[in-house]
C-alpha cells in the first residue's frame, strides 16, 4: 500500500487532542465537614493528582477515528500486480479476416502460438480470439471506426516497453489515421496483399459534385457538376453573443477558402425549414418543436448545460494520434457522464467533449464546453475551422488534406515504418533478446473501505459517549 498524498499524514498530530483531554480530565474533590471537628482550625490545603487515562475504550475509538481521517486525506492505494501470464506476445488481426489470414499465414501463426503468443482482435478492447473461431468466422467488409494508429497508441499505453506484437492488416490509407504515434512496444507489421482494384463513388460537397476514381496508387476527383451547393446556417446567439461571433468568423473563413456558398442568418423560427445547420447557444435545450421544423438530415450544434468543472487537459480528435498533433488546451468543461451519443471529440482522459446522436429527423452535436477562450484554446487553433465547420456542413468527422470526406471505398495504400519509433533510444529491443517479464501494476483505491470503517467507529463512539452521559445523570 502507498499514499498518493503522504503530506496528509500530518493530520495525525490531531491525535494529541483526545490524549490530552483524557489525561487531564481530573474531577474536583468535595470537602465534607463533620460536626465533631467543625471547631478545629483550618489545615493547610493538600492536593493530589492522578495522571491516568479514563474511559480507555472511548479514547481508543477517538484515536482510531482521527487515524483513519488522516489516512483518508493521504489517499491510500493498493498496488495489485496482474496475474502472471504466459503470453509472450500478441498476434493482432481483424476478427472478420481471421479465416483468410490464417489460411495464408498458417505456418507463421502456428509458430507464434507455439512460442506463447495469443491471437487478439485488432479493434477496441483487443478481445482474444480462440483459434477454433477460424472454422466459424465469417468475412465482413465492415470498416474500423477507430484508426490503426489510435489502436496502437492504446496498446502501447497498456503494455510494457518491448512487448512483442505482430500485426496482420491491410494497408488501406483510410484505416490508419493522420499521425503515426511513437511506440515503445516491439511491433512487427505484416501487410496483407490488396487487390489491384478500382473503386468509384460520387462526392456531393458544398463546392459541387465530384466523381472519385480510386486505385491503390491514387484517388482522383473530377468535378462533374460545377453548381455550388448552398448551405444555410442559422445561429441562435442566446446567452453567448461572443461565441456566435467566433462561429461566424470561422464560417466566413471556410467559405472564402473553399469557395462554398454558405448563407449565415440569425435564428428565425418561421424559416426553420430552410436551415441546413442550426447553431444553438441558448441555456435551454433545443425544443422538440424546433427540431421537427428543420429539414430532414439537418445538423444541430448546441451547448450542453450543467455543472462546469475545471480541467487541465487537451482536445483529442477521433482520427488523430499524438506526435505532430496540435495541442489544444481544455481548461473547463461540463460533465458528460450521462451522455449517450457517439463521442466525436474527447479530452485527454477520454471524457466526451463533443458527441453525435440522432434526434428526431436531424443529427445533433452536443458540445460539453464553450468556444470562449477562458474555456479552451480551440478558437485560436487552425483546427477550429478545419474540424468544426466541415463537420457541420458535410456531417463527417473525417476528411482528407484536400477537404474531401473520407470514403470506405478509397483504395489508396500506405506502408507504415515503425522501426525508428520502436528501436529508438528510449527503449531499444534487440532482435531475439528476451526481456524479463514484469507484471503490470494496478492501483486500487481504498477510499470506500476507509469510509465504511470511519462510519462504524463514529457510531460506536457516539454510542459509548451517550451511555456514559446517561450513567452520570442517573448517578
């Protein structure tokens, strides 16, 4: 057991108080005069004191109460080592691809399993996959909602430096993410061959309609309809007129850069059916009648209300890793524990900052902080225009460097190179060298147990004190 705030143990000095009270709790004696000696002279006064503890059980209870209060202030945690595992490493692959991957790489996977590796799903949670599932697995074309880089970053935080990991995955550019994370695990990437196919789709953007033709080498967009799409954005400034100014400036900057036709207007209940986007900065939630009046497929960006809390964290976007990611500080936020939407932006602790949910016939984005610079640095960052405005206009969290919404049919490939980040100066791992297995340590809080003990001690102390007081009155 260890203490997160050992300075809190200074509160143990308070145990001197009940000690002194019990030690010096001396009763004054009474003089009783007897008739036969009433005429005798006054004798010199004599006094005696007995330095001894009274009510030892009550004293002990009070000392224990102060002791546990001090321990509670010091925040004790219990170190719990994970059970020692025989895992020498992990084999990561998509569960939907287990059958074809195992058939093609049977010899490699069997040798890894024999060496003590285990197979896990290359998805959030890294669920272990029994090899028997290869007989029952069904191929699927589902795409990852979280990029490879983000998954590897999570794995890097969970495992010790040098943890051996073999990844079997395709090389589609859209599955990776934006920024390659710095890894301490010993990672080996085995790319799956991609078919030399051609995919096409239509991208309907505010700047026009485009035909996309994608191959593993490149994706080419050709404008087929030059008509610029008009987007109507209504803003209800409510109690935040300055925040509305930030939105207006961002929309104007995006419209000028992308040459989009975006019309800004103030909130007009009578013209809701023309609004593609509604920005709602009122302290009250968006009325159901307002949502029903919007056109189908519209988007709503609204502030969430509740108790605010100070926080020292940063913004984290769904398709970004660390490394070159711009740091955007988050200073204050609204508690989002009850939010049931899909997290789009989070803070550094994983808490929801912006969520997405379907409501009525529109898509609602719930924002759990404010655009005010006192709450965050978002409005001073280039990510403000790049992230928020396309999200509201195109209803997509992920876009490429040219502003096109990422499509699952994108055939472009990417060859990752983790050699520098894995075999760097921080944690060099030599080929073939085995590091001693160290159990990961988890810290379990003991607060609940201490509160329970304190409650029992307090009840016992009150019971003894009441009984003592009752006996004195009856005596």
